[in-house]
């Protein structure tokens, strides 16, 4: 676990260190095989139960562009994307995630991915023509954490829509930014992702070293995926970025005008973690979608790791607004490579919700300030008073 005496407290209230030596008590063995060189998160394949309702949500409301579609699937992309898709909506009996997909640097990295996961004894499958349209030779695995992961290099190119201002909407989604995965043992997940070449940018811990979440990246932003402590494996959310805060406000206004405000789960707001402006939505199947903007560059090799205290009520919302309980508890099922839902394992480490807004939880705005939170504010951080 990271020790506080190895960190520097900043004037903004979080801690920084040069690396994140998060210790896993039950680590996954590091393969001798070379890991694939991952470029970025590239797309997610979601199973939805009502394709028409999902199309209305992602296309008519959020404005993603349709690359192609048929009766079984819709292939969508964001404004700045030039590869075939960032999101696949595929109809099925159970709403779930079929694949978290990453693009790799070279075709040879697919051989490396297959060897890396085969050494771990994972279910590894390869499709030279791709598992979905628009993507070539691909490797899919169920990783040791239970998630269905895909790697690909080749993709059909499509028109980048950045110059089509005549088609842009006020809430334009410009790129796929990240995934967020729910897993019972965050340190174990972090160590495995580090073996794949991911670097920690931020985490949430308590003074005892319990790790509640960690943000990890390959591209030079805050994250390509985050590992969040909870019952899993499940998907917490998939995130698309906008250019500006006003794009997020426009989405809220549009949902209100359409009498679809019940799709807004949380926000808009500003995160402490990542410093980004955010909005969380739920699609017709309950899949969580974040819209996000204004995080920061992380590409330098000595980029410091940011650690937040789990009791700092500005970590999740910089303005100190409460987190709704569903945001902590709900997630989407993930599938194995045969399409069956993966069994969900309960988290046994401390729950972030319980230690901050549960019956015995507490939080602070100014660390070390013994003055209690004003009475009119206290109830927002207790689960019973929120409901």
C-alpha cells in the first residue's frame, strides 16, 4: 500500500507521489510473455434488449454518428473518430457488456496478446476477419479479472466528422474517453493492468492503505480505464468526452425538454479526481454512460500520481455534492466469450459508500478541521437522509 509519509500534501487537498506502489495480497502472476503495446481504449460492444430504444438514446439524443446498422446491431462513432466505430449496440436477451476493446500498435501485438493471456490460462480466441464489422484480425479473451477484453489493430477508416459543423449539435460527443470497471480487489486489478503497461494516474485510499479505486492510462490522459472497488466483474460506465462544459449543460437541457430527465443519474458537476466536468446518464437498459470534459495531460514519464483520501467529500464531486447510492451499487453485467453472464463476486474490502455516507460514515471538507459540517449539510452525506 502507498504510505502517506512517501507523499506530499498539496494546497488543493490531495496527495502526490512519484509512483503508486499499490500492493496486492493475491497478485496475478506476471507472464514471461511480452504484453501487447496498447494504444488506447477504442470501442465497447454493448448488448441491449431494445435496439430501437437504444438507437433513440445514443443517436437521436446524444448525437453519435451511425456508421452502419442492421436489424441486429448499430455501429456508432463520435465526432473526431476515423476508425469504424466507438460503440456497438447489439440486440440480445440480457443487457450486458460483450467486449471492452483496445487498439494495439501493430499486427504483431495481436500475437503478443494471445501468448500473454494463454500463459495465464485464459480463454483466448482469435478471429482473423474480426468479431464485429469494420475491424480486422482480433483477439478476444476473458482476462483473469473476469472481463471480456478485445485487442485489434486494423480498422476500416470512415470520415472524421470534425469539419461537419452543419451536423454538430450543442452536446457534441467528440471521442471515446475511457471505461470504468467494477472489481472486488482493486490492488489485484491494478497490478495486473500494470503488467499490461498501464500506469496509475490517480487513486482513492484511506489512511490504512485500503484502495477504493484507481485510474489507469495508456494514452496521455487521466485514464483509459478505471478499476473501482465493488461487486464484480461488472461495468461501471463507458465515457465519451465533449469539448466544453456547455456541451454537457446542453445535454441536460435537451433531456429536460424531451421529458427524459429521469435518464440523468448524477451531475452535472466537477470531479475532484481527474478535475473533469461530468454528467452520468443511464440508457434504456440501465447501462451507465458518462459525458466528460477538461481532464489533464499525463504523458510525461514523471507524471505524479494523485491520491485522494476516501473521506474527502470533494474527491468525487469538487463542489461537495453527494453521490447518489445507485452510483456506488449499480453496474452492468459482463459476458464470457460464449455470451453467458459472468458470475459476480462480492467485494469484501471496505465499501466506499459505507465509509463515507453510510450509517457510520463521515466526511470532511477541510482536513483537520474539528468543526462539524453545518447541520443543514450533514444529511446529504448520510444514506438514510438522502433517500
